[in-house]
C-alpha cells in the first residue's frame, strides 16, 4: 500500500481521506478537499451526475499530498509509470495519479468514474467524462489559495452552458501561464477546441 512506503506518513485509526490529511498536518488541504467535494456535488445536481461519486472524488482528489513531491517521482519511476516531461520537471503534478492509486489501495475505491476523475483532476484529459470535468472544475472553482480565483465569474458563466465550455474557458485562461504543459492538458485542450460546444 502506497502510504506504507513512506516512514513519515502517519496512519489514522479511521481510514478516510479526510483523517489522512488531518493526521498528516494538512489542514488547508483538508478544508480545500471538503470545499471541492461540496462544489462537485453542486455541479452533480446541475448535470444529473451521481452526487455521492462526486463527493467521494472531491474528498479523495488531493490525498496523496501527504507524500513529498520528490517521493512521488521516485515512486512513479520505481513502479514503472510512464511519465511526461512536465511530470519529470514538476513532480507534484503526479499527485493526481497517486491520489487515484491511494484511493484504490488505501480506501478500497473501485469506481471507475471516481478513479478517473481523481487521476486527471489537475490536467483533465482528452475525451473526459462528465465526472472528470465536474471534479476538474470544482477543483478550480474551490481553489486552494486565499480569496476568489480571478477566473471565477467567467468559468461559472460558462458552466451555465456546459461542462465542456467551462473547462475550455478555464484552460484558455490558464494556458498562457504554463511553462511546460502536461501531455494530458495539451490533449484535453486540443480535444475541447475541436469539439462542438
Ligand atoms: Fe490537486
Ligand atoms: Fe485540489
């Protein structure tokens, strides 16, 4: 189990992602994942998705933040995960994939909608499902920084039209500031640009 491989990780009695974050000194991440779970459930209500899957995806999505970024990279290399250049340069990008690994190994999650959404919540991916897009957007709307995100109004307006439109608006906003975009991000943006929205 991935969390057992790092001696510095504390193991709460209660095996939940929230307890994991709390017991490993991540109060800000805990507040963030709760806000994301709430926002993801709100999006579920608008788009007819399963609210419990959206809640679960929100609570799980950043749980691997208890692992140090350098360890994320060495774990991924040792376990033969194919890596893109962005992940090698910025190993914290791996937290989306490692949170999905942790969801399976530490919390017994088997739901493909949840695992897929967690695994691409930072970058999205081409042919994203409504669950992938709902979590991606919830993570950006309920971001983990102080104050309101600068793109909030634009993204919420687009979300009145469709999940795809909202993802595209956010990605076009953020694209200019990415020094080394993740392969999945590039493919997702290309997919959305060529999709009829
Ligand atoms: Fe994240
Ligand atoms: Fe997040």
